C-alpha cells in the first residue's frame, strides 16, 4: 500500500472564544488546507472552567475541536500562524500517514 506523510492537527477552543470563524476562514482561504472538521462537545473542562450542555442553561459556551490534516509544507506555516492567536497548549499535532 502506498502512503503519504501528513501532519494531523487538533485545536481546542470554546464557542465563547469567537475563534471558530477566524480559524476556519484562515485554514480554508489562506492556508488552503484540504479539509477541516469541527466537533462540538456536550461537556468538557479546562483552564476556562467547566462547560456542559443542559436544558436549563441557554448560554452556548461548549467546547469545540477543529481537526485537519495536510502535507507538512502546508501545515507548518498554518501552525505558526495559529500559535499566535490560540494558546499553544490548545493545539496538538502528530505525524500520520494517509493512503495515496
């Protein structure tokens, strides 16, 4: 099986951070990343406190994770840019392989 090396990235933010549109637009329009997925969690906690979905709570401040992968030459400049607008410990990445 032929494979290609990529870097997989996961970014953790919250809805209240208002970073989703900025991040997605950058990755799509400027970094030209091949695809992005955004997931909304029903619960989570971290340095910004507890975030949980409930029927009583009308505020939407749930955890979000943004995931993408692409070639090293596209991801490395994107990580450089993102590390200036998102806390470093909220960005994780690792090398992976995809089928070619």
